[in-house]
C-alpha cells in the first residue's frame, strides 16, 4: 500500500499561495489602489491570493514612500517631479524561513500612471517563483496542511492477535485439572490451541476523532468493535483513548507514538474481560492529499486484571467453576484519517528595520 500511495500523492501539484498585507502609505488612496491592483494582477498571473499569511508560501509587501534626495551633509529634499515624487517599495519574502527573496523600488508621481507598470513589477518580483509546486518536493512547512489539522476523523480495519495465558487453578479440583496450566493460547490460531473447538471470524473496525491541539501533541477518542471473538462468540465493543505525540521529520510522512487506555464493554455472561486495559503503539502516516493521511497502526495492550470464563471445557472436571486468564492483544490496522481546519504555521519573528 505504501509503495502505491506514496508516489501518487507526492507528485500532486498545488498552486503557489501569495499573501499581500495592507500597503503602508500616508495616502489611503495610494494604499488601497496598490493593494487592490496587485491582488488582481497576482491572481491574473496564475497565483492564489490568500487572506492570511499562515496559509501562504510567500508574502508580497508593498510600501509607498516620498522620493527624497539625500545630500552628503545629511539634508534632504523632494526629488524633482520628472524623477517621481514617490517610491513604491516591493519586497518578496519566503514564509518558510522568512528570507527576503526580492527587494526593489519603482518611482512614480501619480497612481494613474502605474496601471501600465504594475503587471511588469509583479513579474519582476516573481521571476524566480513558479506558479505551482510539486507537493512532497517543497521545503518543510510549505505543504504541511495534511498533517496540521485541528481535527481528524479516522476509520480503519484491524486484525487483533489475542494472547490468553491460563492462570493455574487452585483449591478444590485443581489436582484433577487435566488442562496444561502453562499453555499459551494465541488467537487466531490452529484449532488445537484454541480455548474451545469453534472457529469464528476475528476482525475489528475502528472509528475515531483526533484533536491536534498542539503541533507535537494530540488526543484521539475511538470506538473499536471486535467481531466474533472466539471466546465470547459475539462482539466486544471497546472505547479507547490515545495520547499521541506526532513527529514530523519528513515532507510527506509522519509517525505518532502514543499511550493507550482501553475500556472493553464485554456483555457475554460466561466470558468477562476486565474493565480496563493499558498499552501503547505507533501510527505511521503518509500524505493522502491536502486533507489527510493513509496510515498503518501497530499497538499492544494488556488487561488490568484477569479474564474470567465459565469452566465448560472438560465436563468431567467442572471445578474450579471459573477459569482465569492473563490477557494481552497485539493490534495491526490500516486506514485513513480525514482532517479539517488548518492549524496556523509556527510564527517566525520578522527582522527589525
């Protein structure tokens, strides 16, 4: 699955996103003119204009200043009208690392004359910026929307491998017990190793919601439904809480180690699971578009307390009436999680003037 999915989504193209903040100028008419005009020209040139710097790949800053002549003695005076009364300062900044890519100025006297120059100035600023980027081949932080959502909804198919260890019976009838007390029972397993002689399907499905409230921490609440447990011959719904710690070292994959609490809701009368299990695991995710990720999940959990089961294995020796087992489960899963609401990028301090 990883070999098939990775190349597809790593080669997805995405538009370059540009943020144009309010133009700095002492003249509100000039500020509004350049703001509106450059946004229009940027979209016409094929880029995507955003309303928030956290969503953009680049920031295009514009500032209008008086065109002043500076003399050697430190005095200044306005430049002659033919040289332009104002300077339009243009700065292009890469948001990923706050590096200034382009910086230049252009003289003008009246905004009306700038209609014929604004598109040219935009192309000068964007000369080294492509219209689109290959997702997965951009620098870190430029295309992190898939793994930086506030909320994820997950669904997966799971294959739990369950271990039962018979705890030696004690008291009346223990000496007559002919079941090997050191027998480990692994389910699914050949029939001779099962705790009964019935064969049931043994699958599981998980639905959940994950809240990523910090860049490096999230909490998932999920509902695991195990179908056809060989011991209960029914199903075991389980509520799970996972405390995750996302690690994002590469452009199109991430790993989330987590601690796990599980609350089985067993209803079978002759088969009782303890009400609490603890464990941990890890979830490896690969980019699945801008909205989410495909993932493989591996975990292990241990029941806090014994599994209790009515003794109906050997009718000749019904004592003890109830058998006790140590219980653990190794879970393997594969699924997809769909994210909503982009988290803001990490703030980068601006250089002082």
